[in-house]
C-alpha cells in the first residue's frame, strides 16, 4: 500500500518508552452517585432468543432473487475508478460507472466473508466479538446538532462531543465508540477527525470507528489507533482493531470516498460495515420487500468487491431501511414497517452467513414519550432480528440530526433492561428457582416477602432501574415531581462532572498529541474539491 504522510515516518513505528500512567482506574472510570446509578458489569450480552422470521422460505428466496436481478440487470453505480477497475478485473460488466455482476460471482465472494470475528481496542479487556449470539450496542454518531434542557437545539461543539464520549465510556452497556457522538462544528473539518479521535482515544478505551470521508481521514485514524494500542504496523494489520461504516447513496449508488476508505481498511485487515440508507417511498420502493431487496443489492455488491480484494476480510451487512411520512416526506423511525424490515434483513443476513448491523433510532425532537417508544421499537426489532451490532443505541433524536445526553442516559436504561432480559437466571428451572418447597411453606394464607427463599434472593431477583421512578404518585410528588428527562439531565451532568478517563501511558498520549500536531501542520484533510 502506498504510504502517506500519516503512515510513513519511521519515528511513528517506534514503540514509545513506557512511563507513568495518566487517567483513572484500569479499565473503568469512577462511578458517580452509586446510590442512584446502579450499572450491570461490563460484558458482551448474548441474545438467547430465537429470531423472529416473518419471511417464509419461499419469501427468502424471492427477495434474494430480486436482489440478484438488480445486480445482474440494472447494476449499481460506483463513482470510484479503482473499484471499477477491480470489478472489470473480476469479470463483471463495467459500462461507464455502472457495474453489473452475476449472482454466482457475488455469492462466491460473499461466501468468503467470516460469519464471526473480533475487534480489539487499546484496552484488550474491551475486545468485541462480532457475530454468533452476541449483540453489541454503541453510541449515537454524526448528528450536527446537540440538545439538552439548558441549551436547547444548538450546533455541536468539541466540548459537547467530549461529554458524550465520557458517557460512552462510563456506561457499561456501551460496547463501542462509534463516529462523532455529535459533530463538533466549532472545529474546522480539515482537522476535526484529529481532535475528535484524540479525545476518543484518551477519554475511552473502547473500540473506535473511522469515517470513510477521504484517504487522509481513514489513514490518520488507523495510525492513531495503532499508536494508542502501542502496536507495530504488522501487529496492527494482523487482526481488526477498528472499523468503518459506510452508507450507499440510495438508490443504486456508491460514492468515491466511502469505497476508497473501505478498500484502505480491508487491505490493512480492519473491519467494514456496509449499511444502505433506504427509505421506502423515497429512496427505495414503497413496499418493504422491494426496499429490502434494493438494500441487499447495494450492500452485497460492495461486500463482494471487498472480498475480491482481500478474501476473508471482516464485513458486516447493515440495515437502515425505514419509511417516510408520505404526507411530508420526512423520515420515520421505529415504525411497524421499520421493525419488519429489520427482521426481514436479519433473516437474509443469516441466509448469506453475514453478521448484521441495525440501529436505535427515532424521529422525535426531544427526549419524550415518542422518543422512547420509537427507540424501543427500533432496539427490540434489532433483538428480534438477531442483529449483532446496534448503532445509535443511545442518544439519538430528530432522525439523527440531534444528539442528546439526557436521551443517552434514558436509552441506557432500556439497554440495561434488554441485557437483563437475556439473563439466563430469569428462566432457570433448577429446584431453587421452581421453589416448590417454598410454595408449600407459605401456603394459601401467607406471603413471600419474609420467607427465607425471598430473603436470599431479593437483592438480585429483579432488574433495578437507575432512571425510572417506581414510586407511587404521592411519593413522586413529594420528591419534587421530577419527570424522567429531568432526572436524566441531572444524572448525565453528575457523570461528566466526576468523570475520570481510563488509564493511558503518558508516552502514548504524548505520541498521539505529536501526531495530531504534525498532521495539523501539514493541513489535515483537504476540504475544497
């Protein structure tokens, strides 16, 4: 691979000398207000339920055939000359920017992709398993705006982005740090990736993400992750250490920077997620079967390309198929159609043997009831579909245009409930769980509050919330009549105000800072084309 300014210096290859450490306790941050916030320990939850499969076997084959016909007969536009040359090399039909490809070749290529893989961040204790029964949750990514009860809706800043990164690190139900939790528009776009990745790698120790928005950004982020992990180039490329996520430009188009970024990532052994953004009725057919078929065609052609370049490279197929409000044209999320499309895509992902990405999302503008029922619908459709990676699982508002720290906290309550739902202890059928002797002891006239069986188990028998208020109205009123979003607002402030970053060697932090300074002096990434 051609070296760039972000990868070539010999000095960057040298492992920094180990010196004293900075930051908080190893692997964690200090908990704030433990009497209020009770977290489950960090773990990778497993979805133990059978997936919901709305399609018949004939339906699966019909949608597969439709996706293949789109690739064979209509083709996909690739606005990337390198990709066009690679497709031609593979024997596909390339006419201008249009590429048509046979289903046999597509299926052969997709068959190389692993059904499971791992991603290891700078803290190996945060290593992720992608695939199998594991379900992973990540923070909101990429909104240009920020909202909380003090500021209202405002353009995002670096300080607000850092606060959301602190929440990402603090909450154990957040497994990876996706994208920019809010776009820091107060930082120039040419160097924004450098500042945010510095913040992300020093404020969190979880798996990070690279935007495929031009060669410089991808190369810079890979180099910064390598430095933060104290790895040689060979060790970095030996296994996935980060990932990128791209969206097709629906309908039927992949643009230049995203394909370029993915090609750079897979050539260095890193993971790519391909997620078409198909809105039924606008950017896709109004029928969900048609929208899903289009989404699959757009994703599979890119995954096939990446497998042609590097067979066995880790790829995830994503779904972001929803519908628009046909009265206004605005995107809608958490709808019945959205849920079914996610379930259908999950069925198809298993047909292709690929891990799947879905999202937590809503169209609501503030963290209210609508926000929570729409997001819950989206999250539970991810559970039902057998999704492995859930993007935007905490903090999303206004169809992805707003990031909210209060909504982030509220969503983490839902995520903890989902994780508790998967706890095998709930459905255990051992003698102690069946409690036949206790039933006989209490009989028809007693109660279970004081019996030994309850006393031994009451502290862990049920989920305990940290935002929800289970008191009656009188107690709620006496406590100040504080609504859920207001409790969450207070809570996120307590967390960020007492936050301690995870440990990092000073030498490594200095190396990251030096890299950022050098790349800024070189101009960062070009923004004028």
